C-alpha cells in the first residue's frame, strides 16, 4: 500500500506547478488583510462636540462658549456629549451679558446634545460613526460592529471545515470569496447601523471560511518541505501585505462608503484564479473520484516538465486512510484525563489572551499619538518581521521558551507605555509596535505548539477548541480598546498584564520541540512542572515517526 506522498513523488517539491499554487493561494489571502481590520477606518471616531442650531439666536461670544470644557489627556477640551442649556444661553445673550465676565459658566445648567453633533473633518470625511451618530449614549455601537464581525468569524470557523469536507476545498474557497466580496459591496448601501452590522456578520463568515479553505487546499497540494513554509511565511505575510494596503486606501479615500467599495472590489481579481487553482487531489481521492485527481496530477507533471507514469492512481494499490475504521472521539475526550484537561484549559486561556492582545492593538491604532494612517501602516509592517522570526524560532529553538520570550516582550513593553512622558510620543508608539511584534510572533507560534501537544486522535478537536477561544478573544478585544475612553492607558495595562500572565502560563506547558508527536490519549504528554515526560514508552513504527510531523503542518492552521 502506498500513500499519496509516495504516489506523487515524481512531481518534485518545488516545480512550476507548486510555485504557482503557493503564490496564487497566498495572494487570495490579501483581501482578508484589509477586510478584517477595515473597521479601524470605517468606524473611526473624529473629534466632535454638540451642535448648536441656527435658530438658537446666540451671539458669537455665547456661541463660542456654548459647550463646557472638560479635562482630556491633561488638557481642557470641549465636552463631546454635553452643552449648556440653550434656553438659558438665549436669555443671557438677549440681556447682553458676557460669558466668563458677567456670568460664571460653571453655574449654568447643562443638557445632552439634543440637536446632533459637529464632527471634525480633519481626519475623516465620513464614517459610520458620523453617519449614524454612534457617540455618547450610542458609543457602544461602534465596538459592537467590530465584535459582530468576529461573531461571524466564529460562526464561519464552525462550518468552514465541514463544508470543505463535503463540497470540496476549491468550491468552498471561491464560494466564500464571493460571499466576502458580495456582502461587502452590499454593505456600501447600508441605510442603518443595524443593516451594516448584520451584513458585517456575513462578511466575517466568508472571510474566515476562505482563509481556512486556502490553508487546507495549499497544505494538501504542496509537498512536505514546502508545507510549513506556506502555513507561516506564505499565507501570513500575504495577509500582512493586505493589512499594509488598508491605510493606503484609507488615506486617499476618506469617505467610508467609497472606501468600503474600494476595499471590496479587489476580491473580483480572484475570479480568474478559478481556472488556474485546481481542486485538492487528496480530497478527490477521498471521494472516489480517481480520474479527476489523476488528470490534475498529469497537468502538474506537464507544468513541471516531468514525465508521469502510465498509471498514477491505482485504487487497489493506493492507501485509502478514510476507509480504515478508527475509534470515534468526541470533544469530551479533551477532558478525559487530568493531563489533557490541564493542557486544554491552558491552551484555551493562552489563545484567548493572545487574540485579545493582537486584535486589541490592531484596532487601537487610531488612538495612538500621531497620524492614524501611518500608525496603522506601522502596525501592519511590524507583522512581517514577526512572522519571519516566528518561523526561524519554530525551526531551531524549543517552543515554550520561544513563545514565553515573545509574550514577555509583548507584555512588558505594553506595561511600560504608561511610564513614557507625554511629550515623548515617538517612544510610546515604538513600545506599542514592539508589543505588537511580540504578540504577533506568539500568535504565529501558538498554532504549531498547540498541534504538537495534542495526540493525533484528538488533534483537530484540540486545535479547534483553542481556535474557538481565540475567536472569543477577538470578540472581546474591541471593548478593551473602548476602555481607552475612560483611561488612555487602561487598555495597555490590561493587555500587557494578561500577556505577561500568558507568558508565565506557557512555561508550565510541556516541551514538544524535537519530540515525537503523541498518537493516542495514553501517550499524552504529562504536565510535570517544567519537565517533559511521555506517558507511555511504547515504541512506534519508524514510518509513523517520520510521517506524524507532517500532520502538524497540514492541520496546525
């Protein structure tokens, strides 16, 4: 019996076919980079104050003093949500009294902004905040929109795997790309915040589903030596490239509807890829469609300039893993023993905290000192070296110490942000970017580390449960940013403290670098302080030890 890798070995590892698949699938992820974080600019909140209607009949002097001052960032600034009573101001203005001289402003009655708000246009021409007045009593709605997008991501992550298993990787990839692009275009015509938010849930479902489908398709088509490279540097860096494009689009397009349309249309460029990217031969074989799989392999051989054997896929010879009856495992098996329960709890906490830090820092860029567009661009650029460093660390150093170092770096610099003097703004931005660097590196490594900790029989469920915790963290992250309205440093204190805590937590996980992957629950790693001890010393087939690491590369993301 031969497996798929052995049957297709004649194709080589890095021919023209593999290069085309690598770069096209990675390129299909680029729109995800600016779709996932577009809310940073779509829901940007400009400076605002209560509007005073023309019929108020106030003198210019009273008009300029119609809004009380409040402390903000150590300075007095016009209140965003209160104004002095217009009826009282009209009477005082009619009597010819002067504010601050004849009348003490602090004694005047105040009222909420009953006639709307005036918004600064220095940064944004329009956003969903200015369009639907998502400020003051309604300021919870902007972060709610972001959370609803991540709710869509959570729902999409539930169904994407099952859909691709049933309908094929390629079909799901392009259907969900169409879903992401189509609903984003419909969002442009939203008539209310409620309509915008419901559509955003659907966009989130499409975004994660095509991301997962591209990952699975790439890992199943590409060979062993290229798979880990695709899962880290390939897809992640192209995602970062898309993230870099977001502030460039937003800088030149300041109206939220036109910006959203401009961010949606690049998805149409993926349409021609339908005729270039093939279905996964592995999936076709699992469905018994051997002739279609063989046709794809022969085309790949032709692109690579190699001669294919007369018979490539012999159903009687090819090992069909799906036909082997195996014991059925459920999510409850992640809690069967003390050891696997401990790793499950620690992994869930780790993923949730890292997700809060990553998305919290990404969404907080408009609140940093300096130009919002430049800060967002720097936040995207810093991800590229973070992914490269994580790849190098995964190849050469122990997992838990690499992850703990990245998390300690990210958490500590965030805690130091509050100590930076207010006039040294460049230093505070540098510390935030270093924090983003550390947390992004840890985010890239945690996929691989988690997959190595779980035994083969529950690895997908273990990574899936941890990924679900990550989605919950992303749903919570907008509200960490929202706390900045009450105290500018509170989000950094909370995210920094949690990140340092997760770094300490990582040190209590067993080491997996250079260790054979466990196959069964009985072989699960024991958590014994800082030591690594296999639960069973049973010897495994040497072929399994060679092939098991590849399971990691095809399921980690």
